[in-house]
C-alpha cells in the first residue's frame, strides 16, 4: 500500500457528498489538498474546520465544465503547491429526465460536468505526469454505466463515457507509470440522490464511500466498486437479454 502523507491531492466537487467526505478524511492522511467546487463558501468553512497542521491547503471556486475555469484553477494550484500527485475527479450532476421532457440543454450540462469536467483536467495533467512518469488519476464513474436506465439516459451515458475513457487511458499510461483508477459507486446518500423517487437498495453514507475510495487508492486498484450487492446486481443486469432487462426496467 502507498502512503498519502505529503501528497498533493486535488479534489473536484468537494463541497458536498463524496467529495466533501474525501476532503475531511484526507486531512487525517496528512495530505496537502486543493479543493474545487462552485460553492467556494462551503469550501472555506470546510478548510477552517479541519486540522491541516504543517500542511498546505487551498480552495478554488471552479466550474469543472468550464475549460477556462479549470485552466485558471490549475494555475492557482500549481503556484501554491508545485505539481499535483493525485487528482480525484469527483464532480458530477444528474437530472431525472424522461422522454416527455427530453432536453439537449440538460444533456449538455450533464456531459460538460461529468465527462468534460474529467477530460479538461486529464488534458492539463498528462504532460507533467508523463514527463515525471508518476501520478494518479481517480475518476468517479458509476455502477449505472452498464445499462440505459429509464429517465436516466443522459446520466448513464455520461458515466459509460467516463468508464470507457478511463479504461482507454489506463492502458496507454501504464508505460508511463501513471495509475488510472475508476471508481464505480452504487447508491450513496448525497444531495444528488436525495431527490430520487425510486428505491435505492444498499444505500450507504458518503463517509463510508470516501473510506472505501481512500483505501482503494492506497492499494492502487484499477477499479473501486461498491457496495457488493449492487456490484453483483449491475454485473447480472449487464448480461441479461434485452427482453428481460426491459421487464425489470419497466418497474422502475
């Protein structure tokens, strides 16, 4: 297992949910952290509440779906820390939207944050990571990446794109000693899932999810997926014939 002590860790979407809990727990790992989110006031309060003795910390207001804001945030982080060791690209959004209110505007918002919000960071991180032959990229996907669930088409498609993108760059970056980790959570208790009006089996707290992710990073796992019940269910759904999946999906 690797040590995270003294590592410079960037976390996007740090103002709520998994990102918020990762920020708190990484304080105990003695990391130097850079927290990014659109709600910078929450980040300011979070930083003030944590003990970062003898460690550097920084928060930056950043919409990850805006390339110029990403470039500006990375410049500020590099001026403060030098280079980044671990990038946890966690920011994500979702809309529960069906065909009755099918909207390209919603699709663009989801893909800008969930997909391009990862691409923009990887684009800027790779030149230095490849030159130094080191670095860890952690991308948050979802166990919803394997099927098109009703009224979640944009979200599922965005997470499928993330999973395939990370898989592709993981293979290419192996020769550069750069680790690429795909995180696939099931249902996590966060502000994003609170608006769901359907059953969420094996729902777990964001603090537990953050703990699992940190342990997976230390072990340098290629894929971190949880909880077990949803992992097995997702694998089963993936191999089911379309006719059977339709019967199940119609009940959602």
